């Protein structure tokens, strides 16, 4: 655990906080009484959001709210946080249920645990400790964004806000078919002044992303 703290750039005063942050909900399959990391994940998500907003605000002094929102969303996305978790070796310390299969790259439990660890850092050392860890993680604050690919819903929102008067994308579910374990969801997104587009996927979220991408391609 000391090696993990070294990579993280922070030594915990209360090691129990770190232990809990690394306890995934899957552990409760073997130990129902175990306290998992979901509460810390909730807190860490907010801490990451604050620090990411501060970072992009400082890095892009000429950008307005829309583009900054896209950058912040990308910076704290599941994929980016999962990659950060891999860099600090979190995978090797994550507690899961017995017999669990190896997690694939960018798996959600990795990003969830990374948020939980940040929540634990906040509780253990406060804002300054959280800033140190945030800097140590070296998140891609200045990476050029392909906004269509990394966050099409955010990119569409930026385009909608740039209209006069500013607009918001409106997503609606057209249909949900198929069995519960394999649904087929069709979603339409509309922005007054830009048009509408429809897409189908296996979840509401994925269908919304696909619809946003389709509308971006249509208006380009």
C-alpha cells in the first residue's frame, strides 16, 4: 500500500479511509457486511469536478462556459480517470469479490475507485491534499479535444448555446423494444435552429450519444 501512496503522491494519516476507497461494491457478494467505496465515490466525483473546473478555467482564459464545460467533462470522464487509476497502480489494490474476472482497460470499477480515493484524500487532508493528488495524476488538461468523439453531447450543447438566442438539445425516447436483458432504445435529439437526428443503441445513454453524433455530422 505504501507503493500505491507514493505513486498517488499522498500518505494517508487514516489508512482506513484508503482501504475503504479501494473496496468495490462487488466485495459485498462475499461479505455482505463490508463497507464499500460508494459514499467516497460520491464525494470524490464532486472533488474531481471542482479541481477540473479550476484547472481548465486557468488553462483556457479566453474560453467561455460552453467549451470549458466540455473540457471539464472530458477531464473527469470515466475513461480518463480509469487511465489515471492504471498509472498509479490502483488495479493491483482494488478489492473485489472472489473469483472475479480480470477487469478490462478503462473498466468502470477503476474510475469509480479513483473517485473514491480522491474522496478519501479530501477527508484525510482537505483541499490542499486533493490538489496535490490531482496534480500527481497528470490528467490531460491541455490535450486537444476531438469534441465529437470524446463528448458529442457536450459538443452539441456548445453549438446549441452559440445560437441566438441560446438553445438546448432536447432528447426524447421514441421506443424501447426487445427483452429486458438486451433492450433496443431509439432516441431523437432536436435543437431548434439546427435540426434533429435519431439513433438506436442498447441503452438510453448510448442512444443519446449516438443521436448527438448524428446531428453534429448532419449540421457540419
